[in-house]
């Protein structure tokens, strides 16, 4: 009897073990594909759509895996279409931006043309009006001005004619600078003597300003265009006197690193920081000139830049609130003979 019970127990345990083994094997076949499918779903959610969904099983899990694969392929196609739409949109935006840029360029060109005509017309109107008025008076048969009056009228006509000639020359110099055909004729120049002449003439033109030379370093002789250098000094000094009606104007010169460094400083109203990069542009006249109604073509500093760069130097402006303005330019101590073309702009 005991033996029978033991055999029955052993048989039951064997059947239970077999049942558990079959159950574990079936669960493993079900769980592994589910784990793999879950990992691929998580990877797809994180953006990995390149790896196919491969779950080697049938049944409901296989159906679910095929559904995930179809969804992955649909997402890839949608992303490809989206990429194409983005490229097309970028192309259209670029095309519209280029069209807008061309339109803005045309508008700017037209604005500059109008500004040029306005500026030149304004600068020409006054001297031409004076010349016409005085010449008309002198030609009247019913008026016989005294010799002194006639000579005065003729002197005024000559002065206004010289102003017109200077303006035309400025316009031509500006055009040459832009075209890259601006030239300087270099010969040996006594810088010390040139600077003394410039200062002497400027003091004669000055009103209540005082002109001072800063630094006693004797300047060397260099290869340069004396007439053009005088033009630079005259423009910078006249500019300083125009915008600094009172106070001190200082001209400095020093030798450094193979160049002569010149400085023209005034004690006038400081140039706003946003205008410092524009003061050398053609026809540019700052807020001060507009507000004070100061005359000028807006070409003087442009020509200064052309002359300095044609000599191989550089020119720039500095300003600080309450401390006036400083215009700097450099001139190389060495230079070749003959005419040297200036840089085009």
C-alpha cells in the first residue's frame, strides 16, 4: 500500500514538472517577442525609424509586429515628404529673399540717385544764383555801377566760380575713387614744411578757434603727392572748424612703425557712435550738419579716404561724449615713384 502511494506521488510530481516545463517554455516564447517588440516601439518613439521591426513569430504577436512595421514605413514616407516640403519651402523663401534684396537694392539705388541730385542741385544752386544775379546786373544798360562796385561784383563772381570748380572736382574725385582710377603723383615732399604751410593758412581762415601743433618731433621727407596731402589737411581742418566753432583744434604728428601718424582733434560736439562708420561715405552728412543747417557736399571726407588709401595709408575717426572728435590718418614712410592708383570702392 505504501509502495503504491509512493508511485502515485512520484507520477504526480513528474506530471507537474512536465506541465511546468511546458508552461515556462510557452511563456518564454511569448515574452521574448513581446520584450523585443516593446524595445523597438520605444526606439521608434525616440526617433529610430531606420531599423525594421523584426519579430520572428506568428499569431497575434506577429500581427502586432507587422502592424508596427507598417507604421514605421508610413512614418518614414511621411518624414521624406516633410523633408521635400521643407526643401521646397526653403527654396521659395530663398527666392523671395533674393527678390526682396534686389527690390531693396533698386529702391536704395533710386534713393541714392535722388539724394545725389538733391545734394548736387543744392550745392550748385547758390553759386549759380549769385553768378547769374551779379552778371545780370553788370549787363544791364540802364545801370552804370562805379568801377569799385563793378570790381566787387566781378570778385564775387570769380569766388563763386571757384566754388563751382571745386565742387565739380570733388565730384570727379569721388567718381574716380569709386571706379578705382583715382591716382596720386608721388614726389619727394618735405612733410614738416607742408604741415607748417597748412597750419598757417588754416589759422588765417579760423574764426574764434585756436589752432595748435602737438608734438615737436621733426617730420621726414617722404614720397607723396604734396597737393593731395594738403587737400586732406585742409578738409580735416575745415571740417573741425565748421563743427567746432569755438575751442581748440590740435594737429598732431608722430612717427610709429614705419608710418607717420597724423591726428586732427577738435573740442566740438561729439559724433554719435552710430555715425562714426558712415562719416567717410559719399554725400553723408550727420545729424549735426542737418540740425545746424551747415553747408557742405558731404564729399570732403570721402575724398580724404581716397587720397590716404592711394598713398597706402588708412584713415579713421574716434569720438567720445564730451571730448570732441579725433580724425587719424597714416602715411607710409616709404613709397614708390610715379603715379600710384588708389583702391577701388
